[in-house]
C-alpha cells in the first residue's frame, strides 16, 4: 500500500488484530443477521404445509415473476461489486454509474415485491389468513425492509459521491455498504429456494 | 500496534496479498463472469422446477445449486476468499449456529412428532 493510501486509512480505527474495526464490527453484525433470518426461515419451515385454509403456496406463488426479481437482485450484487471497484480505482464516473445501477435495481426488486404483495392480498392471502400467509409476509416483509434500508443507504453514498465527498480514500464505506447489500442478496437466494422453489 | 503496522495489516486485510494493494480483489471481467455463472445457475434452478421427471430429486438439486450461488457471492462479491480468515470465522460462526437452530426446529416440529416418545 502506498504511503498516501496508508495515510488515507489513518482516520479508520483498528482492532488489536490490525483489522479495521468497522469491518470486524460489520461482519459480526452480519453473523447476527444470519441468526435473525434463520429464525424467520425456521418459522416458515416449521409451519410449512400446516395451513388449514387456502390460499396455499402452490396456488399463489408466481415462479416466473419471482425468477425475474431474483435475477434483478443478483445483477444488483454484480453492480455493487463493480461500484466498489470503481471507487477503489478513483473513478467518480464508474462509482456513480454502478452505485446508481444498484439503487435502480434494488428499487425494481422492491417494486416486484409490492406488486406481489398487492396481488396476494387481492387473491385473499393476507398476514392473518393462515399460517402460510403469516410466516410468508413476515419473512419476505423483513427481507424487503432490509432491501429498502440498503437502497436508502446507497442513495446517501451516491449523493456524497456526486458532490465529490466520497473518494477512493472512503472506499471502506462503500465496501461495508456492499457487504450489507450482498448479505441481503444471499438471504434472498435462500428464501427463493426454500419458499418459492421447494413447495 | 503502530499506525504503520496497522496500515500494513490493513493492506493484507484488504487483499493486498494476491489482487492488488488497494482492496481491488479481482478485475471487473472476473466479476462479470461470476455474475454470468449466477444467472445461469438461477436459470437452471427454474428449469429444474418445471421438469416433471426430476421431481423426486428436486430438493437436493435445488439445495446444491442455491448453495453454489451462496458460496460464489460470499467468496467473490463479499471478498471472503481474499480477506482475513477472521472475517470468515465471524461469519461462519453465525451461519453454523443459524443452520443448527433451523435443523433443530425442523426436527422438533416435523420429525419428533412422528414418534411416540411417551410410549
């Protein structure tokens, strides 16, 4: 690492291991989030097939639509890592393009989720209809809230980058936001498989 | 630890060992390739879902495919393959605990009720 880059990192805090305390703390947070989503996924699995009234998952889940939204979220992860690469290279243009793409793709995923929820309610499935509805809306709703939080977080970073207040010296901020975004993506990989494909 | 030593460790921490010293772990082309693989795996998952004669092995196939996607994102997009093993340890601790909890709850609610434990 060059002297300039090392100096740029001096405003960061380090643990006794020499690792950035921001990253250690954030990975610990992600570890705890694994347990949070595991409780929600476990609840869904425990109540799977125990609804005594419909609509049932096989009648209402739209696999083609959700496949597209899954693809959108996967591509947002690709855009995120390209945005991090952009800021680490010191390219404001690439940072703005790829972070903007992540925000747009994240918002598109949320749009799909709003459409799906609205469709389910019109089909008679609400959070209080049956145990499938309760566990499904709580699980996917919390995931959607995490996506919404990520979109807001990344939007603030995009505004900072556009104003020239986010430079390559601040790449750790983008990297940590990226860790959060990728985590949201891997949670969806699990949800898509266990909830939508394995019915 | 001095700030110089910490900065040195930081360089290693951010992947300076194999892919450049400023946290750039791989080239954009490599990331595009990973994105392409993730897309193909997702397409295969959906295709498998609609193939009737694979219904009996659907669950293991889907678990393997989604596990592959999970691993690709964690290793290359989240850079765990290049970062300090401490990060991997912290993440895996939460992940393993979460997996144990899920399996325990499924056994408790779906397997044990099938046995007459009082009899």
